[in-house]
């Protein structure tokens, strides 16, 4: 049984689908604070399988311990956590308390119950601003750009220390920019309130839910002046977790692995692809730069391919098509 924390969320629900399709038994642990129970029905519709659900506060050590007593867990994929960069700057304690406590509770219960495989959801944000555009895992941690980013780095450090003192085998998956949705249109990124990330902003500006998108800066030293990121289809990202789980089962120790395509796309290029593929107009204007944004970065995806045999397969056009298909079905 694979314990998938945060499995009702945007990324977690796609991982649940890939795990179930690959034949794993899955228990989703989620407090549904930032996810809807309907997602579970959608996972069932897509896979024809019902995942077990545990509605739980993962920061509560006794609740986590009870879950491990009741269910025989073989491995953990840990995504649950707060993830809004701006909010983390305004409410740092909320982020440190939640993201650290949940990871600690899980690690303690795993140690007690002899569970030795752990896949952790990390972020390219741990690299900080290394001064180069292609990020390899051999780079040191950079100065954290937000409390959210600090929690990712701290959890990586905690897991590394625990693994050094035990049989724990762990993979940190450092995500670049996950976008898109499942091709069924049943699960996808549907944030409450004003979105933080670019793709849900594009879809909501296009449906009219938001008046228009602001492109944060067109005076960066890039090919068209807008920022360049490494966008990755969420289904590719989800498959990366299945590969990481298999890797953990066969290898001891700790590895940090980038999940990205290795390809940079600018904000304006993404808008152009979205309009072309979907035959729509994205209402947008050029605005000032957003504080903290870097001009350009993308993943070196070589380690993921070498160690896990994983590489991104889906295209920018596919990401745009699937994101729009989901937005059309959801509204
Ligand atoms: C952000 C976080 C990163 C986090 C990741 C996943 C920052 C500085 N970084 O990455 O730590 O791991 O999300 O949640 O917040 N953009 C616009 N207009 C918009 C929104 C975004 O032009 O309305 C641009 C941004 O300038 C950026 C690109 O779109 O160049 C992607 O932005 P976003 O989706 O927020 O991701 P990141 O900033 O790359």
C-alpha cells in the first residue's frame, strides 16, 4: 500500500491516477483544506478503481501514528503542504509549522513501523539564484527566496539526516513548472481565489473569470523579453513519481532528482501556443516585473533519465490543450 499525502490536490490526484493505473494500492491522506472531495470521484471514473481515503491532519503526530497502526503502509509519497510563495512571506509561521510538522510526523511513524521508502515533493526553488540557467542537481542549495522555499530545503535536509542514520531510502523530486491536466478533463489545476501561477491565470483570463492576464515584465534579457521557465505536463510529472518509487525500492540512500523537460519557454511563447492550439484569444497586457522572479531557468533532466529512465514526453501544445480542455469542463 502506497501512502500518498496531498493526493486530492492538483498534482497528487494525477499521481494517484498513475499509481492506480500501474497497479499499486493507494491510500490518499488529505485534509481537503485545498482540495475537493469530488476529485476522488474523478480519480475513480478515470481509473475504475477506488483509492482508500484517510482524512487526516498530518501535523498531528498521534493521528499519523494511528493511521500507520491501522494500515500496512509500504512506501510514502509526500506532497501535502502549503505552497503559495507570496502567502508564505506574509505568514511564515503557518508554513514552517505545517510543512515541517507533517514531514516530521510521517518520518517518525515510518521509523517506528519500519517503512523505508520515501518520495518527497520538492521544488526547483531550492536552487535559489545560482547565476546559471540550466540547473543540475549537483548545485548547492541557494539562498531561499521565500519561507515556502525554506521549508522545501529544510525538509530535504531533515530527510537526508534521517536516512544517514537509518535504512531510509529517499528521492527528492525537484519540480520545475507543472501545468496542464489529465486528458479526460476531469482533474486539473483549479485554484481557489486569484491564481498564483501562470497557466491557471491564462485559462481564467480566457474564460472571462478574470479580466486579463498581466505578463510580469517584457524587459528581461531573454529572446522576447519575458521570463523563461521549464513547463512540464502534470501527467509526465506524475509518471516521474512512479519511476521514483521504483527507484527507491531498489536503491538505498538519498537522491535529489529534477523533474523538468530541459526546455525553456517564455511567457509570451506560452500565450502564443495557448492561443494557436485552442483557437482563442488570451486577453493580456504587459506589466512590471514581479519581485523575486528570475529571468530564465530550466532543468537539466539528465539525472532523471539516467537513474530512473524517466523523461518528459508531452509537449507545450499538449499542455495548453489539456489545460483548456479541463477549464472548459470545469466551468
Ligand atoms: C513559482 C514560485 C516557485 C514555486 C512555483 C510552483 C515564485 C518567485 N516562484 O514559480 O517557488 O515552486 O511557483 O508553485 O513565486 N507570470 C506572469 N503573469 C502571471 C503569473 C506568472 O507573467 O500572472 C510569469 C512569471 O513571471 C514567471 C512565469 O509566468 O515568469 C511562471 O510563473 P509561476 O507560474 O508563478 O511560476 P514560477 O514563478 O516560475
